[in-house]
C-alpha cells in the first residue's frame, strides 16, 4: 500500500538543497516555525498493513531501498506501528525479536518468516504532527535515538515521513564550515570478517548501531550493515544456506559473505557538505574516516543530525 500526495518530486526537492551556496548557518535555516517539517519530509510514503508477513515486509524494504516502513491500518491509513532494518537484524539473531524464531518456531526460519509483521513491529511509535517544526524533529531524533519519524494528521493518518537521510541532503555539497573530524564518532567498534551473522546482528542490537566496519589484520575489509542482513533474508539467499529449516545453519555463516567490500571512505579534514555529497551520490548511510590508511573514525547520518543541534 502506497500513500500518494501532491508533492514536489523527491529528486527535485533534493536538488533544491544541493546547490553550493557557500558558507551556511544551519542554525538560521533550521527554525521552529510551525509546519516546517513538511518542507523536507518525504510525502510519498510506502506503508504496509500489520497482516503483512515478516518476509513480505523485508522484501518491500529491499525493493524500495528503505530502512523503515510505517505500518498502517489498511482501511484508514492510521499509524499502528513501524518496522526497521534493525528490527529485522534483531529477528535474525540480535535480541528479543529473535525469541519469536527460537521459542515459538523452534528455530524454523521457513515458518517464522511467514508470521505477520505485527509480531516484531514497534507498536509505541514516535510520531510528529504535520504542523511540527524541523527543529522539533531534530531534537526528538536525538532524544529518542531514532532514525526516522512518521508524520501524521489530527486523525493519526500518515501524511509523510522524515528521516536522517533528509538532513544529509540538506548538507549536500554545501560549505558548512565544519569538517568531518569535528563531527565524526571517534570510538569505532569493528568486527572480524569471520564473525557469524547472528553475532554481528546481536552486536548491532547491543550497541544500537546499524553498521560496523569489518577489519582483518588491522586493515579495513569492508562494512556490514543492518540493511545487509535484511538483504540476506529478503533476497532469499539465506535459504540457500539451509539444509534443514534450522535458522542456525544460515546464521552461522561468516559476515564476510555479506560484507560490502567496495568501501567509500573520507578524510578527516573534508567539509561536512562534501562528505554529505559522497553519501548522497553513493546512496550510503555512513563513511569510514581514514587518515594515512588508518581507520580513525566513522561519520554517519546521525552525526549530521547532531551537527545541527
């Protein structure tokens, strides 16, 4: 189910914010004016009903290249939940959602993926009113540690969605007077390419990270993300690893079989606007920061949000 609204196409909206306009004071642009959030939010929202299967939800996310899907009542479009790629990673081996696979389905992956998405969706959804400000959206994302917020009308019907990616587009190719080193995360947690997929997913849930650099003998080997775990399931590749229906056969596979090896990196002295352009151009949510061939940090969409607060 797709909600269509009259709107400037997303690509046009992005281009309007992507021109190099010289040094920019983001504080002067990110205001508390009522309704500002709708100026950058995505109004064409892909939604699914709660009766959709877990596999169906994963395939929808893969098809549209989305990391989150609002879940709405099929008759009214009222918001009832949300599911993210991190929730799928949780289901595959990360945390509480994995209990569905283990306890109810006794690790039978083929049976579990046909359960409805309402079994693993987040029901207590943080949402915004369509009259909210951009600044309010920023602060809620930071306070609640979430990467996207559905926007609803007075009847809780979904009107739009705003995500961290929308704020990266605001930086795209602009001279921001802030460099990557000032905004990056310094304490980078990396994992081994031989770590099982289930443990990588567990680390994502434990640390609250959607991605990890993968290092081998001190050298950056690639990146593993929650979207890679999602793709592993939704593409059907996971089932090629099954001899029986036992999920552990597929989840014991090392992450090097999923890892993105062609990694786009950035230097610490690069302006945040140029870093944003790399992320937008390559359709990625993070950049490892490399100085003299050494991994010194990582810049993510969340770091762009923090730089605006």
